[in-house]
């Protein structure tokens, strides 16, 4: 899938699930549950043990039902390994210009992390497809709206502090999509093997996005 197609699916879907766990064993089932609930994008973070192998397994078993990415990517070497394993896009908590260049070289979407206006604009000018505003809970929806004022051309994805109580406010503040971690990929549900819980949460987030966008 090329960069434009990936980006369209992510923005149209509105949710990027942040998949992390201390154990990698259940994460294929987690991603399957997200897809069943209607979430179309998920990133497997490199804090997950054997993240590369998890990405390979998810790609094999879930296929194109979800747009699979790699998260917590801090350097271009890790980014390239993730892309070779099957990731369609790269997400980072920080801004590394070499990671952006590598993703553009291979026509893959990239979402570096930034917080200040200078960092956000630097990421955008370097070729970021979406800028991940992290940690978004520090400033909340008000901060995102303030960033959008002078930088309306930049696609912003708040991550950190996004849950069912704040998601609508972030979308109304101008987020193009939302990065959602433990509030969606519930660690207790993973530990209990309760994948139906994750599927149901995914459906709730999808319904909230569609309702906020006036699609349902």
C-alpha cells in the first residue's frame, strides 16, 4: 500500500490504536479484536517484546483488514526493520528527521512526535504526513486548538490522554485522527484474555468518531 492510500484509511477511520503489552503472546488477537470492532489502524510499539516478530505475525494473520504500523520508533534503523516486517507507517514519540527521510524514500506514511509549535512545524516541513502531538494530556484539547490557529495546514494526531471522555473534544479542536492507547487497548482485558472487551471498546470509539463528524 502506498503512502497516500495508507494516509486516507487512517484519517477516514479516525483512530490509531496504540498496541503495547509486556507480553507479545496475545497481541495478534488484540489486533484482530480491534479490526472486528471497526478500528482500521493499529501501531505495534517497539516497547513490546519481539516487536518485529509481532508485526510479521499480525501482517500474516490479520492482513489488510487493519492498516498496521510500528510505534515508538526512535531511529531510521528501527524504522526500516519495521517496514521490512510489514509495517505500513511509522509513529514516534519524538522528532527524528532521518526517520522522516527514510519513510519518504520508501513511500510510507510517517507520524513523528512533537509538542511545541516549532517542533510541529519542523516535522511538517521535513515531510511528516501527520504530526503526533505528544503528550496531548498536558495541554488537552485547548492546546491542540491553539496549535491549529497559526498552523491550520498541519494534520495533528493527539496521543496521550485520549479516551471516551476527551475524544470528542480533541476532534472538535481540529484533530485529523486520534492516537488511543490503554483506554482502548485495555491492559486488564489483555491480561484476562477478554478480547471481546477490546472489540466493544473499538466499536464505541468508531461510533464516537462518526457521530462527531456527523456521519451517523
